[in-house]
């Protein structure tokens, strides 16, 4: 039986945009943020001027109780920024800072309706929340065939969705707009599509150029005009690491407010943008009518409250302090330049003629990774051989594709790693040739 709060939220969504209500999963329609201890504590924080006996933490001398030996290791942060609970949607100060960052990095967002980004425990958590709210069993998720393997677990294993992939690149090595359009138009019968785009792409390290981005957007609008409700999930995990003349802002800003049947959702985070992977700080941002933004935020808070309750306040405090610091922009630029030099170095290395005999290169211009398409050997066999024989770690994506994270290899070592890969290919070719010669 549906809770009355959830029912009222759904009626409000319907009154402003029926299509967005239709996009919600069965669970998403049931989701709501309960009026419980946390809401009462939030009210008490504003009005309890004498004593606040609402929240389940211990206090001492008007601050959260804590161990001195832990506090010594965290000098520079106040106990209130370390030990107490954050709200389910995250620290409001951090949300405001990330909002300002989004507007600065994405000029297309000017005058668009978006919510204050909601804090998640990393980007994976953000994607999982979106899946909970919008994906029913057998819903189709349209995405390129080069995708992060964890999408299978998040969208299929957890929610029962079905990945419908199209080839990422066309015959000219550009984003395959026609393949994307074909997959999307297959959803006319169901009337609903979840589109999942990740740029810079993991595993290939590719971001579209302007003409490709325009093709993606026009395809989305065409499908929406035909009556397809589109949940557009934009996984911006590697946002900002653009090394060439690709688009340099998120598609989120370009699509926000474009069509009532398109709900853009930006999932991003400090995780990779600020090189703080283990701190697990991500964000969810929606773009739609203002009243619905508030409702979706309540639903996200309900999902968070019913699963992890809230994200780490310590991680949020560290990121907030970083975003406000004088060093942030300088150090971010320094790390960007290191990554860019590595990417360009890889491109230079791979111009060697001998390499063209054993692999081709998927286009890359951004992010952490690049991919080789092996011509003569199996990627998984090569991966294992490189580990066992040379102590070199790579990732096999499928039988032909091998991913190399240049992000984790020093610039001066990049040439060596590709030499080892080349030697590994040669080893396997010889190994496979021997039985034939012995016949």
C-alpha cells in the first residue's frame, strides 16, 4: 500500500509534468522522505535554544563527543565537521559550492532550472539511486557498447533492466549518432527509454566533438517529439579532463529544459575530478520544472535515508574545505597538465609503424583511459600473459579490446608499458604458431 506522502508527491508531479511521473519506476513512485526523527531534529536545530535532545549522538562541552587520539589526526577540522551526522541530502554548504561550480563549468546552465546537487557516497551510489527511482524490470537502457562493467550490476542485476548497446564509433571513428538513433527509436512501442551517456568515456577516453554532440541532442529531441519519455543519465565521472577540441561542458546543460519528455540527470563527483577516490563524494542533479525538482529531492532523500541514512560528513567537510581553498584551482590545473601530457605522450608513442601490425586504436581525447583493439590475439589471454610474464596490469574489456589506464602510469614509463604489450602480443603469436609448425 502506498504511503500518503508518496501519493501526494506523485500527484504533484502529475500536475506539473505527466511524462516525468510515467518515467518513475514502481519503487520510485513509492519513495518518499518520512517525517521522522531527522525532520524533527532539523526543526530542533533551528528552535531548540536551551537543550536539544533529539538526535542520537553524544555531546560533551557543546560539541560532539570524540576520542582525542582521533582528533589529533584530523587537526584543522572542527569536531562538528567530523563526527556528527550530515543531512541525508548532504551538507548544505557543500551542495551550494558544487552548484556554483556546475554553473561556472557549464555556461549552458545559465537560467536553467536545476536543484542544489544532492550528495551521494560516490558516483556508483548516485547511479544506484537513479536506477532505483527510474528503472523497472525489463526497462531498456540505451548506451554505447564501450561501457563501464559495473553498469551491468547497477542497472541489470539490481533493477532487472536490459542494456541495449549501440556501437560507440562509426566507420569514420566518430560518435555513432545513427546507431544511437536506431536504438532509441526502438523504444517507440514501450514509450520509455533510459539513455546512459558517459563522457569522457570509460573505457575508451572519448568525448564527442561539437557536431557529434549536436547530433546526440537532436536525436533526443526527435525521439521525445515522437512520444518517447527519456530518462537521460549523464555519468560525468571524469568531467573536466578534456585534452583536445572536444566539447568541454556537460551535455546536461545543453539538454536541461529542452523538452518536457526529457529528464536530464547529472551524476558526478569530486571522486575523480579532485583525485579523492576513497573519500566517496558524488552528486545527483536534476533539470526540470522547479516544483518537481523539490519532489525528486524528497524522493532521493527517502532512498538515502532508507539505505545508508547519510554520507560521511568528514569526507564532505574535506571536499568543502578544498573547494573554498586558494590552492584548489592551482593544484587542479597542475594535475590536469600532468594527465594531458600523459595522454598526448601515448598518442605519440602509438604512431610507431610496428604497432599498427598488431593493434588499432580507438579514438581518445580525454579522461583516464585509452583502448587498443587487438588484431591477432585474445585480450584476456594477453592480459594474463602480461601479468605472469612481465608484471604488467591491463584490463580486458572483451575478446579484442584492452584498456590501458595512462592515469596510473608515470609519463616516463608509458613507452615501456606499450613495448611490454607489444612483446606480449608477439609471445602469444609465437606460442600459437608452434603447434602449427610441429604438424
